[in-house]
C-alpha cells in the first residue's frame, strides 16, 4: 500500500474532507490531493504532523 493510499484511507476513516485535513496540518488542499494521488510526498514535518493527528507512526505512513 502506498503513502497516498494510506493517507486517503485514514482521512476517510475519520470522515474528513481534503479541505478539513489540510487545514488541520496547515497545508493547501492541492498539496494534500497530490499526496493522496502519489504525485508528491510531504516533507518530514508534515509526515510527523499527519502521524500524530491520526495516532499512527511515521514509519507506518511511509
């Protein structure tokens, strides 16, 4: 499973829109969309923020 697939599944499990999740970690919805589409990867700071928010490890996400 790719990073984007994991992120998408977690976001849907929490019933958040891309806009809501992007706002929670301080990025644009477009950036989040690229991550979910595996067109780009977030920087370390954002991986850590996502892991903390979802209660998973950064290793799991990556």
